C-alpha cells in the first residue's frame, strides 16, 4: 500500500522525547484496513518512509485512533526540518 500526505512535525517531550507527524484520517482509515494483517504487535505497522530525498524504514505507532510517523534526527537534519514545519510524506506499507 502506498500513501501520500502532508503533515506537520511535532515534538513529544515524554521520557524518551521524539518528533512525529500524524497520519491524516483518510490515510489512517486505509491503514486500519490492513493493520491486523501486517502489525507485529501493539498495533505497530512496519513502513518505508520518504521525505524529500531521504528514505528509511520505521514503524507507525497507533495513537488516538490514527498513527504517528517517527521522524528521526538524521532525517530532520538531512531535509532541514524542525518542529512546526510541514512536509510531504510518502509511506509504503506491506
């Protein structure tokens, strides 16, 4: 499954701080449809993500009825992105 959307980077300041982008509701519905077939536990969905010229493998985390995409520091640095920036995201899920 290939999904494309635009999202805003936000920072979670929990015990293990990280940056994320929320998957919009229409694409989250598509992911919910395949979740039980592809999750490896806790609702996590393995994906390949592309932002700009950077591609990496990660897992979507379920949150509040949707999913969040973790955006690691190396990606933010390579693409010159920071908290509050909006960017295009491409996801490929199994």
